[in-house]
C-alpha cells in the first residue's frame, strides 16, 4: 500500500494526517505546543518544541503505515501558518524564538509605514496589508528595538522553513508563504526591492523562493531514523494554510468563498491573478503562480471562544470533563438556548488586536448593550455572534474587491458546531456548505504533493475527494434579527476605534 502524509503546522499544534492511495484518512496525530505570551503583545513559539512536535506527529502516523510490511510513504507535504519570523546568526544558531503572526510588538513601526505612505506603496507590490503580523513590520521592530539581534542576523526564516532547514539543511521558502511576508513582490515573484530597502535586509539573508511543488529528498539520517522514514522520502514544501484551506474545501472557482475559523480565521476567494484593494483591506497570497487567494484574515476566532470557556464557564468545563463530553459542545448547547441577537447584546471580539477588517493592532474586545436581563449564556452567544459579525464585515470589503460571493464553503474547528454553522448562514444570508472532510488543509497539502510528483495534472482533482457535504440555509426568523444588529456592530466598531490606542497604551503601561 502506498501512503502520503499531509502535515498542518498551526499556531498551537502540528497535525500529521496519513492518507491512503485513495486519499482516505487512515490515521492522524496532533501534537500541541505553547504560544508564549510573556508580555503584552508577545506571541512566540519555542523552536525545539515546534521541531519535536513535528517529529513526534510524523513518527506516530508512520508507525500506523507499518513500513516493515512493504508499505511505502511516497511523500510528506505541508500546510503552514503564515507570517512568522526567526532570526539566525551566520552559523545558523537561532537568535529569536519563532515570532508568530499574533505578535503585535511592531505596531509603532506599522503605524509609521502607514502614515508616511511607503506602506501603501509596498502593499501594492506585495499584496500583504501593512500590519504588525507581517515580517516586514517585525524586521523594522528588530532593527529599532533589538539592534544587537538585527546586526547579528545573517538569515531569516519562517516556521516551516526552519523545520525544513533542520531536517535537510535547506534554505528555501515557497512563494505562498513568501507572499505573506510583506517582503515579496507578487508580480515578479521575487523579493521586493522597496521592502528590502526599508528594512535594510539583503536578499542573501532571505531564503530562495520556490514553487510549492519543490521538494527535498536528503533528510539527515538521525532525523529519518527518529521519524521512521527512508531519508530519501520526498518532503514537499506545500503552501500557506490559508490558500490550502481554499483548495481543501474546493473553493477554487470564481465567487466561491472559503471561511475558516480555527485559532484565528479568514474568508478567501481564488483569483487567476493578484488583486490589490485600493483601500489596502484585503490580502493577495499565492497558492501557486497561477492561483491567487484574495481575502481577509481575523486574529480573533476560536481562541476567543476558548477565552470565554476558560474565564466564564470554568464549572461547565469541569462538568464536561466528568461526563466525558467535549466542553465546546456543552457550551454551544448553552448558547443555543438564547435567541438570535442575544437580546441586544453585542460583543466585539478584538482580544488580540485585529487584522481585517479594521487592521488595528490596538483594538480591544468589549460587550455593548448589557442590561439586567442578560446572563452568562447571553454573553456566550454574543461571543459567537461577534466573531461571525466580524467575518461578515470582512466579506463586505472582499465583495468590493472581487465581486459578489456566490456560495460559502466552511472549514476549521467551528465547522463541527451546528449552531455556529447556522449562525454563519443566518448572518451572511447565504447557504453554508461544510464538506465531510475536516482535514482539509492536510488533504490539500497531499494534492499538492501528488501534482509535484506527477501523479495528477491539476489541483482541481481534489473535487473527487471532498466527499459528502452538509448545507445550512438561512432561517428568516434569525437573519431578520441579525439584519438589525449588523449595522450597529459595524458602526460601533468604527466609533470605538478612536479610543483603542488610548486603552491599549494604558494596558501596556499598567500590565505587569
């Protein structure tokens, strides 16, 4: 039997999924690691923990494949979180932890780029909105506030590139990940001269851009032995998690949007060429050089639901554990008892600042409309509705750029919740389809590997493997309530922006 492995490198865990030769999931392994938030605005990962999670997850599914019986793993392929930055010295010793997309310490330098107009010029070349998430801003922060590290740095990589470097000694970055750095020109497919000039970084400090179909076949023997794979097993670079999420749910035709809610979230559509928003609200990232994903990312997705669970429903979390029940399932049952609109309670979910649609790292969360009749259950439902309203705001900007959205494909952890799926259908007033295959990112990575190895001719082959789907249709009694609340949510988010910087500065000043 021939197998392939799709690897999904996320913000807080890495998952390896074993697929058979019919692209059916045989086994999976998920290994978690910490997201270090030692100080306000910090969001980093430990390099050894990242590497150990990858090796452990791969080794676990390789054991299931049982290569001793003549079975073969023909490729390992990757989907990865984007926008990370790691600095190394001349001898490849790390100078930093992995600085993730969620790290917002570069906010000051982001605002300067926006104010002087240079940021907009760079955005038009790179397709990456000017925000602290991007390595562009992170490099300016390092240059100004960590001069020693900046001067010692001879190489810069992201998370996936670091893992490849450690396994193979390589120094490459696929164009999908590169297109999210703010340093990569999406029109000539090379590092952007203006972005390099602004940051002071030289091309030779950055990895070689390659197609997602590039692969490595000479793994260091000590790691091949740990994983249990032949050292010549092809490891395909793959692409960023956002573009591959679209591919993984077959949202690749014009007007078909993919919505993903994991730790963070996004809404995206595929275009045959890069599309730049004159207002700088949407990104354009490569799936490959012939397919471009246009959309908007949100910082605040499932992690906000987790915050609500851990801080407002600790007793219910313990009860779920005693009953052997998933705590999120129990919480959605509680939220389901509350009518659509949470009886006038609105929640802005900006606990971690925000990317799209407001692109403000100083943004903060808030409940609005609380009265004596509201309970914790109302607050919980308002949290889920707030996350959904925020993605809806992004969709309005996206439609200005690419035209009307015709249908929605949903993926990510939220897609497991019937309540949340229905909420999206009601707020968007569109059918929401949830493909049967939940491991969409890993499946998409495997499809990329199959094309890389010449087993298929087109990425569209994925349509054969999506499987059955459930579709949720808008319910009039619900979307009428949301029609009234959505404009209030949007207006309020704009009004609050005038005070976000003040409250964020206060928090930074008084946080320990």
